[in-house]
């Protein structure tokens, strides 16, 4: 079988032999019986039909089992106002790390803009404003650090593999900017990333699209925001204080029925 595989033009250098053997066995084909035909002193590399059939089926089976993409369980909120990409991104990252986070887009805008009306009048000029991303990420305690540049594909892979989404800034050729999150990468093949955008939604794009100035038309990756999990637990004045979601606290603080001792009946111990 090794000789047949070695002379095939089918790209199988990464194909596990177990899949080839399994498919061949299921189809009753003994690959060792097939010898590549010769043309004088040269071997014809075009495989015999049964061999090609086995290799193609094994390749399909392998493709179904390998992880093509590594993706985080990240959900991006759609931005509630035209300028709130920064609020949607920071709140979505906060809720990724803590699903019970109480941050909302309008609450983040109120805090960052020094307002108190953005939850009722978010489209007002005072509330619907562009903003930086590092400040709201820091306010939500999920910013590790920021770099005013792109990062390598290997760095993105390391962050995603560690369970940390990477936020990034898009600069438009006509001026202005936008924010989104990279929450996945392609394991095999060319360098592609999974982008979750608060305005445009989810998309899988080539990394060169982000760095080459063609994201959503004319967008270029300009800044990178590394994220982190919020600190837990917190310590105040030498006292250890744990933060629990209220629904969890209600559950763990419920009175529990005392189990009956083994061999006891009617509440009387024996």
C-alpha cells in the first residue's frame, strides 16, 4: 500500500493511513494487490481507479473529523446606536468572560460619556458618540494591554487557543474607525480568521483582508486589544469577598432537606 500511496498524485501527505485502510477494508479492496503500471523505466503516477476511489473516500472521511477551525463561544451584541461599536464590543467581551455581567451598552456609554440619559435617549448627540476602546474595556476589567499595530497570526492563535478573544480597531480610508473582535482562526490551510462585528455580523475572512485595507471595503487593521478574564475573587481590606450572580446565590442558599440516616424511619434514630 505504501508504494501505491507514494506514487499517487492525490494530496494525501497528511492523510492518516488508518482512514485509507478502513475504507479499503469496507470496500473489499486490497491495496497491496495494486501495482502502479510502468512505462518503460518510469512509473505512471496516475493511480488505478479503485485506488483513487479509496483515497478520495478516505480523504473525505478524514476531512469530516479534523478540526478545520478553532472558534470561541463568543457572542457579539449588535450595536444599538450607529456610533456604539465600542460599547457593543466592550460589553460583549465582558459578557464572554462572565455571562452574568450587568454591563449594558447604554450603561457603558453613560459611564464613559459622563451622562445619565443614554438608556432612554441613546440616539442623542450627547450619547451617540464615537469613542476609544481601551477605556471601556478597562472599565469592564477585561483589557490586558493594547498595541497600536497588528499582530502575527501565531499571536492570534495563541490568544484564541487560550480562550481569549482579541479585539481590533478598523481604520477607514475616508477617516473614522470601527471596532470588532477576532474570535477564531483556521487550523489548516491559509491564514483565515473568524471576525464578529457589532455592525456587519460574523464573517470568516483572510488575514490579508484585515491587513491589506479591504475589510468591508476599505477597512484596515490598526490597533489590537488583548483581553483577559476579570479578577476573581476580589479582596477588600484583608477580607475575602466572593462575587456571585444573584440567581446562583439563591440556588446555593436554599434550605436543603436533611437526609434520613440509613436505617432510620419516621424521624427516629435507632
